[in-house]
């Protein structure tokens, strides 16, 4: 599996092979390639101000577990499953849930979602829609919130989502359909073509299709 890091391609399998062969400094290439999405995942899943610590610990655990990493598997969803576990442990240990405002701020800090050149009115509308989406996600069950977060906030495809969550692809599909139907009821104003980074388009399209399926 190859991942684009900045302007170049990172051959993940080759990097992992180098680490296993006794070149630990090569691991930095994987860290650089995946830090951004790992921070977004931690923030979206509720790590809040602890997102950087969660991601750092996840990278350490992933490094220690590279010997058990399955050849041919994708590194990103495997890493994000570790990020999700670390986030869950951090929140439980702290005995508190992050507020919606804190989660929205952490997401915005982890990666700018709206270009600086965007029209201010458009940017404001996109921010409002994203805030509404995160508020709606808080009302879903954990499994439904996770599958929507991985598929759309983190823009992972179905196989990656299945690997990250450790679910069969059929389970991802059925739970996603149910989650999007619930979101459709919570966010009746969302229509195809609306929402930031494809979430509005996906919600409108998939929720409509999900209404025809029984999950």
C-alpha cells in the first residue's frame, strides 16, 4: 500500500519492512504521512485537548505492534483503530465526555476544513452545517457515530472503515445505512450537495438509498 505524503509517495510496505529489518528511524515516514488524519480521528472521536497525546501514544503502540502487522494490510485503518482505542481509554480514564464546542474546536485546529480564500458567507454557512452535524452525531449510538465519522469525516472507503472498526463490510454497510437514516431525521435540511468535505452530499445520497434497505 502506498500513501501520498506531501508531494511524494510513501511505500508503506517497504517502510515497515525496513523497520522490521532494524531501521527504526524509517518509522518517521509513516508518522509524517498519517499524523494529520490521526489527529482528526482523535479529535472527532472526542479526545479534545488530549488529541496530540492520544496520537503520540497510538504511534508508539503501533510501532511496538509492527511485528504483528499483517503483510498486505493497509496501515492507515490499522493505525486509526489504535487511535480509536486510545481515545476511548483517555475519555474513560478522565471520566468525562468532551463538549460539542470542544470537539468542533479540536477538529478545526487539527486540520483547517475551509480554505482561507473562501467567501466569508460560504465559510460561515459551512461552519454552521458542520456544527449541526457534530451535534447530531452526539445523539447517535457509539457504533453509528463511529461508522459515520470514519466514512465521511475522515473520508475512508468501505474496506478501510471495516478494517479500522474490525467489522465485516456487510456490518459497516447496514450500520451506516441506519446511522444515515437517523441523521436524516435529525438534520432534515441536509440535501445532496450540501455540507463540508462531502458529508452533506453523502448523507443526503446514502440516507435516501438507506431508506430502501433494511439494516
